[in-house]
């Protein structure tokens, strides 16, 4: 069974640009969560989608958004990038809530 | 590989010794706790979990202990191996919290031959 796949793995953007990251969950998983990981703040929850609905959201500004498609694939978007958005963005999938989360290897975003 | 955390506390152990990694969780309403292992350049990997109605759970070479009185969680790794070298995170959740995990800061485990 294929794991969680995130694309792209690495990307470099400049301030003010926007970025879209993609996540394909494990087949059959309907929950997709996104986390931001930085050396200073650690792992922080961004949002979670289940069956195309956002059912939980972390404390991030509105520049961070996401969506989930009918095939459970998810995307997250960050608009008007800031230097502080440089981070590893991790996607995790689960078959249901509060169950074992399976993480992808992340998308490393660098904002210059 | 990428650096997960530049200033994480580090636990150094000799190969074959037992390791104990500690974590203080923040929310007394949390009722589900998980330990994750993250190797350089990879995403976190599930190790073991425990619910608040238990105080101990064992897996293969790992044991998690939960002390709800002092909001403390620990991960014990028996016969630590070089492949156990990684950053370890505890995470907490509460019923109704869906998959919104709150992660601890992490501990780096360095295993020396």
C-alpha cells in the first residue's frame, strides 16, 4: 500500500508570492491533516479535512488555506508569502479521527 | 538531511542500554497520547499510543507510561539500537478534537556504539 505522497518535495519562493502544496493520502483514508514544522515553533496544526469538509483549524492567519477533493487528495495554499513561512509542511492521513496518523515526507518551502 | 530542530534537548545513550524519553503534556482534557519518531529528512512515524484510561502500554521494545496526575508521559525503549537515533515527539489529542494533535517540542536521541 502506497504511503502519503506530498509534492513538491522542495521549493523556493520569494516574498509576496503564493504557493500550492499537494498531498495524496493513503488509499481509503478520508482524513487529511496539515502541519507546519519549524525549528522555532516545532510541529503546529494547520487544518484537517474529512470528506471534503474542513472540520478543524489551527491558529494560522487566513493566508493559509486548504481544500480536499472528492478523491481525498488535498491541497494547501499560502498566499502573500512571508519569510517566516519557510518551513517543512507535513501532510498526514487517517482513516478516521483520533486514530493513527500517517505522515508524508513533507514539502520543504524556503521563502527568500 | 534537513534539521528538525537545532536546539532540541538531546539524550545520549550507549547501544544496548535502555532509553527513557519524557514529555509533559499541556491539556488536562487530553485523553489520547501518541509517540512519534522522526528521522532526518522524513515525516514523523507512529510508534505507540495510549488512551487516558490506561497508565501503561507495551509494544515491541517500547513502553509508554502515562501519569495523568502530573500530566506526564514517557517512552521507554529497551536495548536501544543505532537505528533508534532520531527525534521523538509526544503528541496529545482529546475526544472530539478529531486529528488536531498538539505536539511537544521533541527530544533528540543519539545512540552511540
